[in-house]
C-alpha cells in the first residue's frame, strides 16, 4: 500500500483558500502533504500562509517565494508590487522574533526539486524547476515537450501555470473534467499539473489540489469564501484590485 499524498501548489497568500484545502486534506486521510511552491505573492496573508505551509512534509521553492527573498525577475508590475509588499510584511511582522526568523529561514532553505521512489516534484518543469511554464497548448510544441519528457523518469507533479491537468508522453493534455477528475498512472510517463490553491486560472474559481493514492490521481475542487480574500486585497493599497477580482472568475 503506497503513501496517500496530498499535493498543493500556488497558494499565493490566500489564507481563506488554504484553510479550506487543509480541512479537506484532513478529511481525505492523507499521510503527507507536498507543497510545490509559490506560498506567497499576489494575496493578502503571506505570513499566515508561510506559518501553515511550514507544517507540510515537503515544500519546494516557487518563483514568487524566490522573488520575496531576492528580487522579482520577469514579473508584471502588479505582481512586482505585490512581491515588494509581501517582503515588507515578512520583514515587519514578528521582526526579530523567533517566528519571524523561522519564516525567513524556511523560505531560504526551500529546495527546487524533490524526487522520491515514484515521483518527481517541481514548481515549474523538470527542465527549469523554478520558472518554466508548461501550458496545455504546449502539446503542439513537440520539441519542447520531448525535451522536458526526456528529463522525467516516470511521473512529475508540477504547478506554476495554475491550470490543472495531465500531459501524456504522446503529446496530449487532459483537463480534470475530461477524465472525471481521476487519472490512473501507468508505465507511460506523465506530467501532472496540480492546479492552484489560491488563484485558479482554468475558469473554475474553486481551489484545486490533488490526492495521489497508489496509482490513482484525484483532482479535488474546494469551495472557499472568495469574497473574504477579495475584500482583504481591496483593503491593501499596494495590492491591485485586479488580483482580488480575478479570483471570482478563476482567471
């Protein structure tokens, strides 16, 4: 019997969503939780989200986490402003206290990849774990897909695009809806995007994560109080209102 694993990604400082997802994970009886990064960025509750994710069994570095630690590169202006605000929150909230120091230490020590007996875990892709996007339309870019799949031993779980689904070695993409939210792993190599907890972009505003139980991958969609997060974002001048408004549309 394998380990039942919950895989979350792209929380983006959305505490209301993260709390609901963690409650659902508990109800599913997962043995461990893996976070694929981007704990912070965009949203209103970076410190509280870092505190919760610290309890995960495995956590990776996302590009927004790195942006908060160092300097944001390749971000649009709204994302960049959000990262500078996020950094200020991490610096001023509990500054000089053990908890404040723990947050920085935790973020600073996050690895870019994790490989166990069965799976590779990354934020972006197997080729560029931090920054490479693999979008559904990339199935038409055979050269790109071949190069990435060549680096995958068996199955890889990733995030970054906020669009959940399964990429197969024969250059097909299946959204969760197309497979009735379940996919059974075979000997064929796969890349599985687990979607986003805090900022879904597939037209479904509900939080998304996956449960892996032996060879069965299940996509979970979780309702959360979106307006609570939207209002918090609207109340923070440094965060663009759009970052809240988009949550209602899942875009």
